[in-house]
C-alpha cells in the first residue's frame, strides 16, 4: 500500500489540503487492492476519480522521481467558514535525513523558473509572482505580497544568514537587481554600500536628504543633530559657521 504524508500544522477546521490527500489516498488504496477498474491516461499519469472508475491526464505525470505538470491550471484551497488562526494552501518543506552523515550542497524547498525554448517573443517572463487580493467586504489588517520569516537556528552552527539574496543581474541590456514602483521604502537597520558604489539621483526635480528641519543628520561619525540656525548681522563671525560645520561633521579643525 502506498501511503501519502499528512501535512502537519493544520487545525481540524482548516485541513482542506489534508482532505484532498486523504481522498487521493483512498483512490490509491483502491488501485492497490485491484478494485475500481484499470488505470486511465498515459503511462505515468496520476489517477483521479472519474465516475465509477479512474482516469488520468497526460498533463500530470509521475515517473518515480519527477512530478511533471504541463499546460495551464490552478491549485485552489478554499478556507472553511469555521477557519481557525492559520490556513496553508501549499506547504513545501525539504528535510535532510536526521541521521545523515553526508554533506549536502544545496537543500531547497522550492524552485520556480521560466524557460523560453522558442524563437518567438515573450513580453514578460516571471519566475514567480505573489499578490494579495481582497474581494470581500471584510478587513485585512496587514497584506504581505512576500513575507520572509526569521531563520531559526536551534542549536547548530549557522555562519551567514540572508533574509533575501539576489545574485548578480547582468544578462540584460539594462539590469536591475531590485526595482520598485511608487511606495515608501522603510529599512529597519544599517544600510551598507559596497566599495566604489554610488548613490545616483535624478536630474529633474532633484532629491532631498532629510525632508524636515527636525530630522537629524550627522556625517563621519558625529552625533546627528537637527537643522542648525545661524544668526546674521553684526557680531556674528565666520567662526560660527565653522562651529556649525564641525557640529554636523562636515569639517574638522586640526
């Protein structure tokens, strides 16, 4: 008998994915027992119920090591009305053997890609896309197009951790490692530029650094301060200007 895994982490109220696998398990058990008639489809087709028998689709095949899906289709998991706190419609996990002794080069849970094999033009090739859509009259408190969980290290050694890593992007006539549309970008920690890399700004309206007088700036390791006000008129000297420049770190007297 062939046994399919049941995904963990789903509650009794949000187990639509498990129910689908349980249904598939029942069909496989029937085939293993010799009931239900001959398999359908081409060699390697995964079986599904069709009336009182079984059928298969040439677009969904398994050769013992590779699951291949061709054509177009959708995977849809509908949350029940009594949904609890979480619903995972698709869960992919790559586990190394708990007692394994051989080193592993790459352990990858999922890999998506586009391969263009023709001579025609593809306007947009997208390796993977994600979006949140609210068609309801209800409320989504926080919508994340992409959410990267924090890495968990529960006792081993983790040398370098990357939340997102983008390799060199140099194949195009014009290249962007990351490009965004309109919308603020909020960074929660230090930003580091590699050596010999620059900040390039526009030549039209221009760019502001600090958009309000109460925002603080400091240069070359000095403590950031708000915009300083220099008095003018008699009794005010160039030394006051020098003091201001030193305060923000733009110059230093020897």
